[in-house]
């Protein structure tokens, strides 16, 4: 009996993990929202086989006409490609919309990386671009949060690729470094306190431990309110909050922890200067995760190099493209139109 116990427990653990995987997949692919923008895309998708340098399989989906202008969507921490449903639904008819899961997220494998950092994610982005772009094609890169940090790291590590593979970029709700030092997501820290007439910095150890904690998000009212208040904003539509929370809840707690530590330690320097293509920067006025001061710094570098198209502040929290779907899509449409017009003129 005792000899069979470990095998029995192992089998039970595998069954439980299997159930959790099914649950997480259900959260990612859930439909039935009144707002059709949030529902799974009606457009058919092509699954593109992509392997990272260490052999990890990355889940990559492509929507829309194969010969249309490619747009590559890169999600943020604890999210997945379904996070971009509002943009896929809006643009898949006219554009070749490509979205993928960062390693460890969604259905992409975590692999066995020697070191987990944004430079590794930059390598993964290379693998995706090489797989989805035909010779001579240049994509519009759209990154949110960690996805936009991946774009910055990629531009800094592979500057020779930027003008060859990218026509324009959009960076949303992101930063280059000092995330713990600037975040206002923890109440009373990194924000002016009138009674004390000073600002109390968030201790590095607290920020690091908070970002790397194996936090879970049970679907209860108090957690939903905290998520809305600290990650999004209380002004956001309840359905958008529900959608965003489902996406975040679908992430494995181990991945949330591993990548949270990555964010706490991340320092990309001024890698954004290497984005020598027309670049738009978007920030949220109520973004406590990555306050607008980060975007302002990135925008200033791009302005100095003459590559900043516009810097836009949306009245949102951290998940700007969910909270202001129409406003974000209008900005993205401007980027795509600016790329498509020269191509049509020469074609």
C-alpha cells in the first residue's frame, strides 16, 4: 500500500493540474460578453509554428489576409494573446494581425532558460518575427506593459533589425526601468502625502516581494474591487474589468511570480532610443502599475531622435486598450493608416 502511495498521489496531482489547465483555458477563451469587442474573434486564425532558441514552443496566431500589412501584438505580464481580443476584432478584416503568448504565458511553453529577462524575450520576438514576416515585410509592433518592454529590449539588442522588420511601433502603459521606485500601486507609497508634506518611497524589498508573490485572484467582490482600483480604474466598464481579471487569473501563479521578479529587477536603460521608426507612446492618467512618468521618459528620448509621432494620455488605469477600447483603437488606426498610405503610394 505504502509503495503505491507516491504513484497514486502523483496521478492525483496530475489530474488536479489538468483540471486547473482546463479552467485557465476557459478563462482565456470565455465569451458571452455583451460588448462584442471582448468576445473571442469571429475571424478564423492560422496557427504558426514557432520555437524559441531554447526549444520552447510559442503559441502564435495570425488573423486576417496573408498579404495585408502585418501587425504584431505583444501582451503584458500575466496576460495572453486573448488579451488583444478588442484589437483583433477591430482590425483582422483589413490587416494581418498576429498575436502570441510570451513564454510561460497562455499556452506558450516556459522552456528551460538560463536566465529569465527581457533580453530573452527579445530573442523570442526575433523568432516570432522571422516566422511571420515574408522577405521585405515590415510589421507594426504593438506592445503593452511587459510586451512594450520586450520591444524596447529587442530594439536595444538588435538595432540592425529595427528598420528591416518594423514600419512603426506603439508602446502602451510601459516603462524602461525603476518600476518599483515609481509604482503607485501600493497605497501611501510613491505618492504625495499632504499631512506629512513629503513622499514615502516604496521599499525595494516590499516591491520585489509583492511583484514575485504567487498571488491568486478569487472571483469575489472584494478582490474584483481591488483589481479594478489598483490595476485598472473604478471608472472602467464592469465587463472590461471582468474580462481583464479573467485574463490575469488565467496565468499560472508560478509564471506570475517568475516574471514579477523579472519586472522588479528590470533595467533597459535608454534602449527605446533604438526604435528609429515612427513610434507612438500611450499612457494612462490613472495607471498605478506604470505611472505616466515612465512613458514621458520614453517619449522624451524618442522626441530627441525625431521618432516620436505622438504621446497620448488616456483616462485609464494600466489596461488602457481594454478600458478605452475605442480611444486606443483610434490611435492604433492612425498608426496603421500612416504605414499603409506610403505602401499604397509606392505599390
